[in-house]
C-alpha cells in the first residue's frame, strides 16, 4: 500500500516536472528567453528531477512488474537528486551574483560543482549509457592530469579549482551553448513532434508511405524508407525513429520475403537518415546553427538535397535487394492504404506548413514552433478522437519531456568536454594532428576525419557526437580549405554513421530487438545498405554545388542528378545487381562510373554518362528473361524446381 502511494507521488512529481519543462519552453518562445544562466539551469534542474524520480520508481520488466529499488540505491538516488537540485538551484537563484564575479569561484561552489558533475554523470548513464560518461571522464582526467603527459598532448596544468570553475560557472562548461540549444530550440521542436504523433499525424505519414510504395517490388521496405524520412521530422533521433516505425515496417518486410537481418538493417539506415531530413531536423542541426553562426534555414536548405540523395540511393539499394532475392509485389490487406482515408486526415499535417512558412518569413525557430504547436492543438479539436483533453495534454508533455531528457543530458555532459577542450586547447592540437597525419592531403584528411567521427561517436546520441567532433576535427578541414558549412555537415554526417557502425550501433541494436535478429549482422548489413550515407559527405567537399550555396540553378540540378546517378551505380556495384545479377567486371565498371560521377568536373560527368549508357546497352543486350529470373535468386524458381522433380519421378 505504501509503495503504491509512493509511486503515485513520484508519478505526480514527474508529470509536474514535465509540464513545467514544456511550459517554460513555450512561455519563453512567445515572451522571450530568460538570461542564459537562468534558462539553462532551470531546464537542467527539471530534467534531472524527472530522471531521478523515474529511477526511484524503478525499471519495468517485460511482464509489466517493476523491480523494487534497494535501500542503498534509494539513498544514493535521493542524495544525487538533492545535490542536483542544490547545485542547479544555486545557479538559478544566484545568477546575478555569479555573473558579477566574472568566473571567480568560492569554496562552497567548488563543492557544488563536484556534486553536479557526479549527479549529472549518474543521470546520464541511467538515460543514455556509459560511453559518453566514460568519454567525459577521460577529458576531465585530462584537464586535471594533462600536465604529466608528454608533448604535444600535454598542457601546463590546472588546479581543481580552475577546472571546476570552467565547468560549473559561466557559459563555457555544463551551461554552455549545447545546453542552451536544448533549452530553447530543441524542446520546442520536440513538443511539436510529440503533438503530431499524439494527434495521429505520424500515422498519416506512415499510411502515405505505404500507399505510395505498396504496389512496388519490395514495397514494405520502400515504405519503411519513405516513412522514416517523414517520421524523422517528428522524432529527430535514429533510435526513436526505429522504435516508432520499426514495429510496423520490419514485420511487413519479413512477411514479404526479406531476411530478418536485412529488414532490421533497412529500418536502421532509414531511421538514421530521418534526423537529416528538413524542415525539422535533429537537435544537432540547431547546435550547428549556433556553432557556425548560420541561420537554421540556411542549414536546412543546404541539407535538403543531400537528404533526398541519401533516400533515393537507399531506395535503389532496397529495390536491387528485392530484385536480387526475387521478392514479389505483396498484395496483402492493409499494405495498400486507402488514399481517400489519407486525404481525409491530411489536415493533421497542417502544422508543418505553418512551421516552414514562418521560418521562410524570417521568424525564429522558437516562435515558429510555438505557432505550429498552437495550430496542432487547435486542429486536434476538429475530431473527438484526436482532441487534446487535459489528460492527453499531460501525456503529450510527458512524451515530449522524455524525448528531451537524453538530448539535454547529452548536451550538458558534452559541455564538460567542451569546457576542458576550451581550457586546455586540445582542440587545436587535435586539428593540427589530423593535418600532420594527412600530410596536407585533403582526401586522406577526409578519410581520417570520418574514421575519427565514427569512433568518437560510438554509443553517443548524434547531438553529443556532433558537439564533440565539431570542436575537435571540423577546424582541421577548415584549415585545409573546406568551407565552414561543408566541414560541419561533413562531420555531422560522419558522426551520425556511428548509429549504424559496429561494434556500437544504437539504431541497429534497436532494430534487432524488433526483428529478433543478430545485432552485429544487422549493423554490418546496415553499413552496406547505408553506403550512400558514407559517400554523401564527400560530395559536400568535392561537389559543394549540392549544398545550393552561391551557385546557379543549373549547377545545382546537374550536381543533384549526377550525385543520384553515382549513388545508384555504387548501389549496383555493392549488391551485384542491376537489371540482372552482375558479373565481376560489370560490378567494377559500375564502381568506376560511380567514382567518375563523384567529381564535379563536367568532363568526368560526361565520361561517367557515356560509360553508364554503354553498361545499360550491354545489360539490355545480354539479359534474357529465362536467365534473369534464375540469376536474381541464385537458384531456379521454386515452381520450376518442383515440376522438374515431379517429372524426374514420373520418368
């Protein structure tokens, strides 16, 4: 009895904190943001209250029962909660006094800083996992002990007081720009996404994707690709996208004939790219806008064509896989959705045009998301089934707050890393190291940068991974002559790939839990299907017209077409299938064509076009209906085999 009362009390605390978190964001979106220290500390305070209150309730098992929290664990959680409230509350209520001291720290503030770091790390490992906590701990240790390391990575040495002052006070550590982005832009957009999901707009998007692709070969897989590109505008994170669309798409793919590992891999890749699809991109895009001092609208415009290329090439990969496996068109009830029903509920998507039109007219992200939220709320009352009752409003706040928690904590912990990088200057040393190892060669520097981004991003949310690599390795590319926006988009895409790259592939692991397949096999296949994601960043550098910045329309169109053509050729070379199974020399020819298309020189494009035309003519002349069917599966069709066997028995 006492446990149930305690659980209800904690549930109420979580609900109030969630409503407070969302209410703070909406209030400041309309009336203006509070000073940085107040806005960010209040945001972090409410997030950590939710995390530790949920920890006190305990984790829920698959059977629905909650595991009891031990006395020792309960005391630790209460101590961490009290410390977090005390340390963030000090920042919140003494902002003016702290600000007037210009970073000078008192003895009790050192204690507050240590307590907040410990509580923050504990909250982060409960929510996100150990990788980012371990990484931040390494940087923290480097800040304290780096004086004992040899050159060039050593530094002159900093006291505990100086390190804690850098991390806890001011805007250079925990309460730096990334947490500010979470407290303003990200939360507003996440609330909009939660509302769209709650009102049924997400289902309309999935129905549209299914109706669009249901009559195609490999339709369920193509529906997953299209649906994930649309759902990415709502969830904004790869794992959340997998868990939203995966339960629908993965079983359909398996029923249509895809292997469970292939179904999970396709969903993981499609969901990873969803956070790069404008108009509502993932949290990392908003952080990029702050880091590069660039309008979010400019970033969204620059990211649009690369996102379309990503999904176009992924669709080609899915189609070639379906043809290679001889997967037929599925005419299953519910697969082909009624277009009339989609049009009937299409009004639920109106908040998205509101958001985009306000951005195009120069309004801020916060105000645009605010009015889109108002539009979504009003639209919900047009149908009793979607009307936002008080209970649904609270549920929406809870859903939005739970989506904000990992982003906010990742940004806060990333602030610890940024504080150490800023204090010690390791970022400049790291950039110099990349330039030195590459010998000034841009192609080698790009490969080293991508590998570094993938390694550093393992196990991290995309936002945290981007913050880290944008601080450490993006300056190296700028030093080698790459444009600022192109360099940051390159490291963002590269860091994003950690979601599907083994051994730590969060999106692949999430898909494996649905597909009931081997996580490592799914991650390896995801890298194969996501080949476009590995290639697209290089277009930013070698064919910057694809970003649509300071170029003519014909240049953009030409770059767009050649990029898609190159991606499709690379897909054919990777899977060994085009109109039929390809021989080794044909795969090599397609690979060469893809390489030629990657170069921005029109002469290379012309050579690639001629080679592609020759390949198509060759394949048309050498393809025979009888052999094509057999080559797509590697064996004769089942019906033919059965007839032959029966004939042999009869004979």
